[in-house]
C-alpha cells in the first residue's frame, strides 16, 4: 500500500482513530515513523499509538508514492487495513 492510497482511503475517517498492526494475533501500536526513500517504515513498540491525525501531520513532507512497511528485519510490506472499534488495524 502506498501512502497516497492510505491517505485517500482514510480521508473521511475520524482523526482520533489509533493505528495498530496485528502480529501473532496480538495488537501492536504504531508509535513512530521512519522515512527512507521510497519506503515509509512504521515502528511498533511500547508507548501510545499514533492517531490518524498525528500520522498525517508527520507524513506531510514524505513522498506520497512511498510504500508502507512495518519496521522489522526484513521490513514487512503493508497491503491494507481494516477498521475495528476506535482503531485502524494495518496488515
């Protein structure tokens, strides 16, 4: 999934939705972003998850055609998301 596709598809969603991804049936909060060329790495770890509004604010200067990945070794490509109560669950 590219950043531009994510932004367009979430434009009408509430800005306070929190970002997570699912790993081994456990929700992991997205807590930071690491831009890198044509990739945008989403970092998960301890702490509060980013809201959709915070994500958008941090991505304003990033190439909209950058692909979204979870920061891991090797990075895990993200293909979409689903909505669950008060959350965006990336996958």
